C-alpha cells in the first residue's frame, strides 16, 4: 500500500501561522496535522504501508526532514515530490506519478477525521464522504441503490447531493489513476480553471471502474484559527485514552493542569492553570498565567497572561492580559501599563 499526500497549498486562512510553517505541519493535540492523517490511515489498514509520498511546495529542508520522520515512524519509505504551480488537485496528485501504482490511498492534508479506515482492498475504489449542509462548496457524489457511486460533481451550483467528498480515496490500481490524470493534463481538460481529481474519477467510472462510498464519522476542519482550535479540542478528547498526552521531562511548580491537555517535553509551568483543551509545545514556559482552549507551540514564553481561544507560534515571547489572540512565529507581545502621575 502507498499513501499519497498532496499538501502544497498555502494555507492563507491560517496566517500568520502558515507564513513560516506549512499548514499540514501545524500541531493539533501535540502532533502535526499530516502526521495524524498518516498514522490514522496506517492504523486502519490490513496491509503494510510501503511508501508515503508527499507533494509539497518550497517548504525547505527542515519541513522535509519532518516528513521523512513521519513516514519512517510507520515503517515506510518517504518520497517527496514538488508541485511548482497551483494547477489543481488532479495535477497535485499527478506530481507523485512514480508512486501511483498498485494499491494507493490518496489523502489531502486539509482536515482531520474520526473514522474507521478498514475497507476491502479488492474493491476498484473507495471514496470517503460526509453529509454536509452546504454541498455547493464541495465535490459531491451521487449514490445508487446498490451503493455504487454514479456521479462526481465538483462544487455544484444547483443541488445534486449532500454527500461531500472529504478528500480520502482508495484505488486498487494506482496506475489507472496515473494514466487518467496524465490524459487530463495532456488534453488540457480543466474544470473551473484547474485539473480536478473528480474529472479523473468520472473518466475512470466511465471506463468501468466501480467506486463505493465510505462514511466518515466526524470531519474536523483545520481551515482557520477557530476551526483548528475546535479540532484541537476534539482530538484531545478522542486521543486522551490512547495517547500519552503529558510528555516526560516537564516541570510543574504550584500549577494545575486541567485535562485533557497535551504538554510537550521540557515544558515548564509555574503558578499557573493550564487547560482544559490546551496544547503546549516542547520547551515552552508558562508563568502566572491561565490558559484554556488554546495552542501554544514550541519554545514559547507566556507570562502574566489570561489566554482563551488563542494560538501562539514557535519562539514567541508573550507578556500581557489580552484573552484571545493569534500570534505567529518569532513574535513578541508585551502589554504596557500606563501609570497615572
């Protein structure tokens, strides 16, 4: 089995955090979004993952090293491909052309899921879907009485179906997907100005492949600050029984941790209350502070603050009282108090 992860998007709605860190590498409940996707998919498979192929932009060597570690963490080889132009999701998948053969899972690194990923690998294809209230914002499928997908429609202007494609696909023969995507690009077949994966799915269906739907129990958005904080909260709830969320080597001095929280290795918490629903990164310092429902990344210092529904990046120095804030990496915020003479 191969896992193909297109992740070259800019993540503009999550700025300033994505100015220095690619969105799929932002932490949720202590792990990068893309790491959670890979681990959750691998844990549900009945066969070993041989290769994880990441399609990225110009992320730099540090990000690529993190991706190598994610693949090696599940015992797989890591392949890295580059999408130099934003030509659509179909083009992004085709950038991993050498990896598109045999059993392939394609998963876009935009969202997280609560789902059972066990499936019959002898099916031609599986498309994971979820019922949505606003189908015009998604690619959707129509399903017949035999539980076979009959149509793929990209962001329909009029109602077609409320079963939205969540961005996870299985193909028994990855080479058929590869050849179909190559045909689409060579023939310049575009939908809404881009090469769409749904176009390839429709062509594969026309050529005789049968795709079945699989339902997602929960579809957790990571598109903006409030959504990623809500996803962090839900992941802490879901993973508290199965993952070690409090790392070793932390220091707690006259402080309270209200579960569920993730506390990273080397963190120091003094005279503070942290939680619930807080992810605190490695080697971060919290003093004289109350934090809830927030993500604080690595090597960040928070002093004399009261934070709620906030995101602080890496290497941040935050001193103040503001209760809700979003600050990117390598930033400083210090509240100045004017004294009346």
